[in-house]
C-alpha cells in the first residue's frame, strides 16, 4: 500500500472508480473508517477533514497504514464533507499515536483526540478586525460626545488600529461604546495587517559562564543535539548543581540548528522562576502548553506549534502530543516526578512516552533529575541510557546537612507536632533573619475528625475516605471526589453535641502551632488549595523570595525546583508519611520527595540545615538520606525489585473494574479472573476490592497482572479483555505500569 490516504479502487462489476480515504476519528475507536473523497478535494495522510458520522458531522484525520477489516461497498460509502485548512500532522506523529495506543491498551482514536486538543485551531484564523478613526468625520446630530466616547477617540488618535477588545481595555469602556461610535460613523472597522510575529528566543545570546563540570556536560549534550539521532541521556546532578543552565545550552544548540524543542515539566503552575530564567537567557519567553490556557490561547499555541512558528514549548505531559513539524530535542525535567503519569482517560506515563516519541522522531532526549526514577537508573546501569553527572552544587554552595530527629525520644508536647530540637533550630534561624520551611504533605487542618463520645469517624458519603477538616474554609472536604459539607452539629452516629476531635496535623494546624511558638513570625501556607489560578504559585514564590515570610509551611508544591536564597532551614514534620501505604514505590518516592525538599535549603551562600522527624530512624530511606549515599540506596532498592521481579525488572498492569453495584463489580471481576490467560511467565493476582473501595459512588475491584520482562503483557491483555465497553454501568480500565495502587 503506497503512503497515501486516498486510493482508487474499482472492484470488478462496478462501473465507477471511487476515491476512498480512511479517516480516524477522535473517539474510542480502534480503526479508521472509509469515506469517499469528492473529486474536488485532494487529500494526503495527516490532513484534517469533516465527515458525517451518524447524524452528526465530525472532524477526523486522514489515516494511513495497513487496511483492516472488510471493505465497504463503494455505493455505501459516505462522502467527506470538507478539508480543513490546518497543516497535516506528520508521519512520525501518526506512528506515535498508534504506538501509544498499542502500548497503553487504549484506542487509537482516543490517542488522536489528545493530538486534536485545540479543535478550533483546525479552522483558518478569522482575519482580525480593528478600528481606526474616520478622518474629519462629524458626529451626527443628537450624538453626544460623552466622556467615554471621547476616550475611545483619544485612544485611536495617532495610533495603529486596535481590536475592539484592546480598544475597550485601553479606553476603559464597554464594547457597546465602540459599537455605538462605529454606527455613528466616527470610527470604522479595518482588517488588521497580520499581527507582528512574537519575539523569538534568540539562541545566539550568551548564557552564563559554565563551570568546568557544567561545561563538560553541556558539550556532551550539544554533541548529541548536533548528531541529530536518537539518544537518551540522563542529566544527573544534585539540587542546585546547574542542571537547568546545562540543558538550556542544549536547547540553544537545537534552536541554532533550526529545530523545535519541547521541555516537559511536572507542573506548569510551578515554573514561574523557570520561565523568568528562560526569558533572561533567550530574550523571549517560550510557548506554554497546559490545562489552564484559555481556548483562544490554546488555539494560538497549537497553530504556532503546527506551523513551526513556536520554537520552544514548555508544557505539562499533554504537550507530548503537539504537532511539532520539526522537533529536534526533548527535555524531561524532574523526570522522576509521579505527575508525569496521566491517571485519567488514556492512562500513560509521559516520560516513557517521550522516550518513544524521541525514538520515532530519531532525536535526542534528555531526562533531568537529582533523584532519577529507578526505571531510568536501571536503564543507565544496563547501558541503554547515557549518564552525565554534576556532583557538586554550583559556586561552592554546600549541600545541606541532614539530621534525623528520633520522635520516640525527642517528643513534642501534647497535641503538637514540632519536636523540641526542630523548634530550637527554628528559633535560631529566625533570630539570624533567615527563613524556615516546614514540609508536611497534608492539606487542611486535620486529616480525620472523630466523635470523642462514640469514636465515629466522619467519612465521605461517596467514597471510602475520611473527610478532611479545612478549618480556614469552615468545611470538611473529601480529597477524592470534591464532596464538602459544614461540620455537623451533632455526631451522626450517637447524636452527641460538641464532641468532635481533630486527629493529626495538616498544614493549617501546624501553622497554628508555629504561630504560638513564634508569635512575631510571618507565616505563609503554600498548598494546592491556597494557590488558586495560574499566576498564584508564581506570586507566592515571589513573596518568599522577597522575604515576606519567615516561616513557610507547605505540601509538595513547595518541594519542586524553587530556589530561595534566604531559606536555610527545612523541617520535615512527618518523614514517615509516604512510607505508610507501602506500595511498590513508597521507599523510592519518599527518598525522592524528601531529597527534593531538603534541596530547598541553603542554595545560596548561607549553608542549609535539614531536620527530618521520624519514628523509624533505622529505616533504609532515612539512613540513605542521612548518609547521602544515594546510589547505595538505589542499588538496594533495585536488588529488592529484581528479586521479586517487580518493575523495572518485571512488568505490571492493573485492571480496575468499577460500577454502581458492588455485587455486579465483584462478579465481573471474578469472571475476568477465571478467564485469565494461562501465559507462561505471567500471573494474575486478585480480584480484590481496591483500597479505595468506593470512589465517587462507584465500587472498585482490582486485578493485578504480573509478568516477566519479556512477556508481551499488552498482547495478552488485549486477547483476554474485550475492548473497553461499559455494560450495565460497568467500566474496565487498564493501567499499564501502574503508579497508583489505590
Ligand atoms: P538545578 O537545576 O541543578 O537545581 P539550577 O540550574 O537551578 O540547578 O542552578 C542553581 C542556581 O545556580 C541557579 O540560581 C542558577 O542560576 C545558578 N547557576 C547555576 N549554574 C550557573 C552558572 N554557570 N553561572 C551562574 N549561575 C549559575
Ligand atoms: Zn468523596
């Protein structure tokens, strides 16, 4: 089959040849559908078209690859309506879509939908209209020159045409005022010359002078960019070693070669400092791609990327599916971060899929971390990835000293969570005019509220979960489904009034404790709740930099990548928290998170101290943090995983069955387990109710598929499970390489 979507076929006994095209629709479909191509449309694979489907019109993408299924008779084919003016998506992206679908047991159409993430970008841009003054126009009789009208005319005097929106903003008037002036003939609409091209990052500007270590790593990366072949490099360096400066050198090299660059980051909301640095380095900001974009921003960004105008894109995981025509480099910053795993819709691991995209595009990819994932660590050990190493902090800044506080000895007062050692360190830090960070990965005031009289625990009515007391909002909230309510007046179980007790600390409660200890200290709380809207994180971080807070109390959102020159003390309030659930990655993740938090301390000339409060100081994670011997910890973790043939030395897939009636869910789960394939090297564990047994009123049961590394787990699952169809409200989700076991 030639590489064209449209093909002529004239089966015997049929008079006319019909040009056909296969069109993939962004729906849960695994194959493209055949359509007839009208004579006046010429199509190539990757073109976007509108087609009839049932009684609706849909946008789809002309697809290539081997034909599947039986051919529909020519006379039954429906016709393509229209070709859209968007640039076609390239062959590499089409193959990537298929690869992601196959690997993650998702439908090709559902993956295509992630590519078509800005539907209105596919239509041509409406030419923008602006307004200009009509020279020497007289206002008609009875038309009063009010103050607002005068302001509009003044704004247009000696100025280029302005769009209605800009004009309204400039003059501080409503759109109606502008329409009124236009109908009075005082201003008139003109088509604006296409907007001036946005400033482009300039790859010829000089970055900072690199240290010899940094220089060596940067040179190696630049060589890989110049080679323009597939390669995977781990840029492994302690926090503050200048990894960002080093990979920006590679970004500059790719730009100089006329290539586009994609930088994936875990959470775009937390990149304000990164964006500022990028702009300083390159003289212009990168394009951004994340879920907070408005639909107009999304449309513009998508088109700029598809047309090649956008040269550098920084984005969250979904940016991986953008239609770069000219990609030359991918960087995955903080590659170990669990938020690269997409848990809804098409479930995929963006870091892993980024490596696949780099392979299909035949370009280099750089994975960046101070605490790489064990998957990446194993790939380096096995020689598949190359490692570049930055062992020291930049400019002689010292890595912080880490100390463990044994909470069995160093006990906080009753109903308090800060040990005497930690509060003493805080008072020293505050006395020196420096900042302290308290890290506690728990939002709200308290994670559990119970009745002192009967022991009843306040639970979410929709989920197997406690309600979290968010006292500043005056609400109890479920962190799983979004349910909230006021605290009940009496216990729902025993009707006793005023008997509720908050159990355990959240950041709000810790703030009360810290304020009581240090009444003069200015305390700021940073969590995903306190940061509302896209600019909020950047604003808060700027306030920390400006030393508006003496004590910052935060969840993992403060742990990520920020650089606070006056922050010299980090206190981890509950080092054991992440170890509790005990899933596959609990130790690895706790190590990564606590190293990152610790890395916030003493990044400038003032040395930093870190205290980790723990009830199990002998635990291997705590000992690894204390000794700083990361690789020894990683090797021990790797050995344990290898011994149990767990990832990355074995394969896992989770199958989650959910539905409104638990009996049906359980029956379906058991039926699936009975029909499990008898594949050598593969076993199916379960079914069992999920730890989060009920979520948003859906009951959930789980199966876990465990297989040797060389088993094609996807093929086995596809042959076993029918394509995901919901029957009687039952849903079956497949999670390849699961991160969540809830
Ligand atoms: P990492 O990403 O490894 O945590 P960064 O790239 O954020 O490290 O660097 C830490 C700090 O040191 C930043 O403020 C950065 O601007 C500064 N820095 C790193 N390398 C250099 C350099 N070669 N010249 C000047 N400043 C540097
Ligand atoms: Zn809930």
